[in-house]
């Protein structure tokens, strides 16, 4: 234990105070990552880690694919869907959903794999922008009556 006294002003008495070494040292931080729930209902809850992330990944793939096919074939999104796009969408959805769920069911959080500019927040933002871009692309093509490009 250490005693500390202060110099009094204007004729006041000194009032010693005590400071323990334990109060100077911050509490040790826990180095183990927080536990992630592997229950299906927790993963797919409204605020769970799976729904927005999976939808964002599908939207990113869908937006880039829709624009690429439109530039290559000159087909709008509606023509792409009617020419076999549904089966490709279902296959891609199953593949990306399974790939997204495997680490989550193992208890690995997305935030633990974030590094540098490839963060989980950047992925969510890109997914949200891709969802908006895909909706904007479909709406624009519907209003315009043809392809965007």
C-alpha cells in the first residue's frame, strides 16, 4: 500500500489518502473470443448472423451476374430468369447458404475472420448496396422496357 498526501492551501490540514496497487492496474482482459451460438433458431433469428449475410452474398453474386449476362447477351433480368435463370438461382442459393452456414454451425464468428479492409462490416455494406443495386436494376429495366445497357 502507498500513502499519498497533498499540500493544503490557505492553512487547511493535510488529508492523507491511500491508494492501493490493485486500483492502479486495469483488470485483465479476456483473450478468448466470445462464444457464438450454434443453434439454428439463433443463427436465423431476425438479428442473427445468417439472414442478412446470406442475402447480401446472394445479391452480390446476382447483381454482378445480371450485369455480366446483360452486357454479354443483351438480355434484361426478366429474360435471364425466364431462360433458365431460376435453376441457376436455386443452385447458387443452396451452395452459398451451405457455405455460409458451415462455419457458423462450427461456432466460428464472422467477426473473428475479419482482417484489414476485408471486414465483416464491409461485407454487410457491400451486400446491402448489392441488394439495392439489384432492385434498382430490375426496376429501371421494367420502367424502361428493356436492358439498362
